C-alpha cells in the first residue's frame, strides 16, 4: 500500500473488510478523518490532488498531482471517456495500484467542484479500483480545519498495470437511445440547473439546447445545503426514492452537459444512498446533441437565436 495521498475530493468508495482505512472512512471523508488516516502507517491512503495549477500553491503533504484534465475527453466532447490504454498509462505514471486506498481531493470552493472529484471517483471505480473516497469539501475544507499544507511536489514511483473497463456504471449513447425509444427501461435523470433542462441555456459545445425526451430534472444542487461546498448526507433513502419515483433496483441514468454535474448525482445515488443500479452517461447532452436523436424542450429557431443574443448559451 502506498504512503502517498491522492487529493481529489475526499470520499472513500472502498468497503473491503480487510482494509481498515476503507472500513473507517467510506465514500466520503472529512478533513480530520483523512488527517488521522494519513498517520496510519502502512494503511495510509494515496491522495490524488485533481486541482491542477493550485497544487503548486500548497497541497496535503504527500498528495500526488493528478489534474482533472487527465480524466476528461477533448474540447468538443469533454465528457467522453478516456481510452483504457490512455488511462492505464496515466495510472502507471501516477504510481497507482488497483488495491490502493485512494482519496480524491478537489478545490472545494464551490459546490460544482464536487463533480470533478465524483467524476474521477467514477472513472477509477469503473477501471478496477475498489477502495475510493472523496474529501468532502475538498482542499478548502482541509485548510479551514487548520491542517498543514506542503509545497513539496511528489514524484511517484511508476507502476505497471493491465486494466479493463467495467460498464456496470456506464450508459453510452446507444443505450440512452434505447431508453428513449422504449426498448429499455430506465429513469433518465437530468442533473443540470433548470435553465438547461428547459432549453433556455446550453453548453457551448452542444449542437443545440434541450434535454432527453422523458427525462426528469433533478439538479445536483439538491444534495447541497445553500452555500455549502460539501455534499450532504442522505438521511432517508426511501424518501429519496419516492421523490425520484423509482422502485428498488430500477435503473437510473444520470446525465448533464458533460458528465460532470451528473457525476455528483451518480455518486449521491449510487455510493451514498446505495441504490445500486445507477449509471453515468459520460458524454451527456453535448454528445447526444450532435446525434440525430430526438430532443425535448428544444426551442424553435427564433427562440434559440434570441437566447443566444441574450448570452444565455
């Protein structure tokens, strides 16, 4: 087990009975819990810092710089999954092993930044990592707790891996199209703010505004208290399922613009609430909008032009 820490957005997803760190922390970890875990010698987690340039200004001691961009697609489809061979090379350079306990640390200055940690968590989980956590509130929570930071960069020892992708938590465009066509049963859950869902706003890389036909809007912000950057706990899973209108075991497909906000909903529903059949549509509306698939809430040409002139796109 490595001694370094992967700072992304502190939340452990590993629940192995043999790993004391995973059993203690779970998918979400607080700054004080992470600090205690890092003192645990051989059981200390790897911390991945996904903040990019902010790493050089100060980070959790021992954390490895792993910028969010390493886990994202190209500019024209940011949510696209990274090819497995490219992910494998990234993990090797970061010195990772699939049995490492990994804590992901984002900045935590805004609630949207939790999505970055959740997206990295989902990527690692889908490629074989089993002991994962997110630092709730990110690096900001660590500093707010009065814990020390270091400016000493960490150079991990490279590893040699052979990974594969587990599609358990992934829904791609053909599967989404099947849901829309009624060939597959699933709840399509739009994690975006209402303006995107209603079609009055669109991502700059999207071909057109709108949402998936039959989708339900459930903004990722519902999992945060007003002004908070740390995700809240889910106290009543049955109430949550009732609000979504889903029954036990029903498939849920979480989407947004680029699989970022949707990763927060995926994490909350699958990892915290434990619903267990939640998938992330990584390419989301940017990818779907470039297909000839049916759209809902898509404004007409005149209204779309007016929205653009207003700067709402």
